[in-house]
C-alpha cells in the first residue's frame, strides 16, 4: 500500500489568545455548496479529501430507513435519532441502545464498536460509583451500530459480519453515500473508523454537497427523499439524543434553530451543517483535529452566513470562545476567528 503524506497547508482560521498575546493557532478549510456541488463560498483546500468520520452518519443511516429495516424492527423517531448520533453515553442513550438491541434479539456483545467511556461527566461518575466498567453501549457510536445491525439482519448478513465493507448491507451504505455526495467508487478511499466501521475519505466539498442534498431532498427518488425527511425530523424531535444534554454543539444548534439547521460533528475536527430546505450546506475541517477550533469556526461561520442570529445564546457563545475562562472562572483569553469569504461563480 502506498502511504500518502500530502496535506495542503491551510490558512489560519482561529487564533487563541492568552491575555492579549497569541498562544495557539488553528488552521483549516471550509466550504459552502449546494446540492449539485456548486461552491458558493470557501477558504482553504476544500477540494482535498479528508476523512469525514462520524459527520456522515446521516448518509450511512439512509438504507436503514429506505430498506424497510427500521419499520420491520420497530424503530421510533428516537431510535433513528440515535442512529445519527455521536452521543455522550448518558442513560437516555444507553437505555435506548439496549432496548433496541433487545428488539433485534441481540445483546451488547453483538456491538463491534468497542467500549467507550461516556463523554458525559455525570454518566462517567455514575459508573465509578456503581463499580461498573464502560461497555460498548456507552461508545458514542453505539446507536449507529444498532442501525447497522438492523440493516444487516434485514439483508440476511451474519451478525458477526455487519461491519464487513464487502457485506451486502455495508455495500448498500456505501452506495447511498456515493449517490448523495456525487462521487464514484474510484473517488472514495475506505479505511477503519475509531468504532471499527468503514470510514470514508472524500473532498470536503463533497461532504457539503451530501449534506445539502440530505437536508433539501426534493427531486431525489421518492424513497430516498422520504428517508431524508424522516431522519431530519428525528434529529429535530430529539436534539439531546443526537449528542447530549450538556456541552454539545450539535444539540445546541438543533435547539437554537428548530427545523432550520442540521449539524453533525465528526472526529478529528470535522463538522457539517445543512440549512434545511435552502439547498446549502457548510463543511469544515481543522488541520489539527482539535474540537476547540472547529467549534469556534463553525459558530462564527453560521453567524456570517446569517444562519444564526448575531446575538448568540449563552450556550452557543461558550463554543464561540469570545471569552475563555480557567477552572477558577477567571477570564484568561479569547478565540479570534479570522474568516476570508471567497465567493465563487
């Protein structure tokens, strides 16, 4: 296998100040496209491929709905929201994962995502008090894996092979992602994600295109259009299942923009946000893979695009990093976002 080390040097999108001096910088790229891939605005090397990681869970979940698997196994809108989620491992997440697995006739041992400590501090402390170890149901991708298991069962794929990229169910997932992003098989590099599922390397522009199509699905084949609308509704109905009750940007964006925005984070500082019904989506990738930078840049971009109000809620302002505080609550610095809008014809 030939190892590729190419990674274009992107512009600085955010500077972190301690006092009034720069302490760190975050480089990255961003792009806004429509559903056919026209670039509307952007900055940096947005045509270079990146690993989309968990940002594409909404595209990976399309066959779960389209195939009839979700209906067959009694998935509610809350169950579908978890299939899109990178959740915090709270009881509202883990209890639903366990219940859905039970409907499939499976236990937690069927999950191949590995164990993952809850991102939610209260959930972690509860496990410690109970002298219990985190399991696969606590992994932030366990909801996606339950969806994969349901699709595999529906397609008669042996449970132990549900993550095999060449299995019938995972080929269906990959085909849905290709169709939504406008790519061909030759354009896509497939590797193994942190949760052991296939993960896809694709241009940042293609990620934005897929999100724009997902959130503005008019004109897609009828089954796919309905699947998109069903999943969008699930996210809007259950914002805390998509991420968590505290310190999660996806949840706060869903709450702040009912029915207007569909956001999704991916590991290594990937983020995509679609404007529902407007046929536009934003995709961002920070070179250093740090969430602090991508959070600040995403919120600033959404304000610049007019997708969020100029005055942010306290919760969103915290992600924007206008003022940074230390553990004692003292103001110690700020994050300054530096965006150069590059309109395209």
